[in-house]
């Protein structure tokens, strides 16, 4: 199952965030990158994978907002399946959370010098 046009809508939303670029992902689809850090990737109109620190991943999964990664269940990655139109906004929210963590980490590095 997938949501027609989901990748296009998600990609447009992510590219509106400062510093974001899109690149081909090594396992298919496209990845969303801030500097050298991937904040997530999408496989067509049906699956979004997003990296989080393990504590954040545990919370996101416990809240029912995503599932453990479909292949790397013990990692910090989550998988989010696009099954209905409302899932697009939920996927964007998860990607934005990953983006916020990446921005915070980058800013902390800058402050440390």
C-alpha cells in the first residue's frame, strides 16, 4: 500500500528547511541530508526510514508514531509506512524531529569551537 504523490510532497516540505538537500539513497529512493548527516530517506510513496538516538527511537515507537526499522530493529532507526494521506504529515513531523536533533547537534559543535 502507498499514497500517491507522498514522496513528492514530503521532499518539497523537507527541502523548505534551511540547509537541506536531497540525494540518491544507496538502497534506493532518496535521502534527506543536512551537511553530512542523513535525517532520513524515503522509498517511493510507501516507506520512510528515519534515524534517531535510541532513547528518542524508543519514545517514538512507544507512542505508536513509527515502528522499529524493518531491517535494523535494534538500531535507532524507525520505519514509517505511508498507508493513507494523513500519514504524509506524520512522516514530515518525524523527519522534522530528526532535523531538529541534527540542528541542535550542529549548533553544539559550533559553540564548542
